[in-house]
C-alpha cells in the first residue's frame, strides 16, 4: 500500500476523492497527462483497495474506500506508538548513563 501511496499523482487523486466521487474526466483536469495515464493510476489505487468504482450508464465513478484507508491509518498509529515507546525508553536509558569526563 505504501508503495502505491509513494506516487504524488496517486496521493493527489486520493485527495480529490476525499471531497466525493468523481469520474476519470474530472480527476484528470488538474494533471498534465492523458486519460489512459490517469486510468492506470486509478487501477493501481483500485487494486490496492484504496478506491472503489461504481458504474452508472457509460460513466465510472471513483470514490475512496474508507475501510482500507482506516486500516492503513490504524497500522501507522500502532507503528507510531511503538516507536514513541522505544525512543522514550532509549532516552531514559541514555539519561541514566554515567557522564564521561
């Protein structure tokens, strides 16, 4: 998932979808790239489970998949808590070491 999010275009697409569902045409407007290129980014996001697709007539509407985004956020918070605890322990350890002269 984080490999998917490492691309700035995909992050911007997710930001746009945070407002609500959009078609490929609307998502492509702020980018200087072709519709097929935007579609490829959307497929990567869809495969990662970050976006969902809803077909209505000839249009495909893309939207955020909140469950996957929430799962990633929860994992990051667990990781943050782990490292905060580890760094606090290291700080206490270093504070209690005898000072060298």
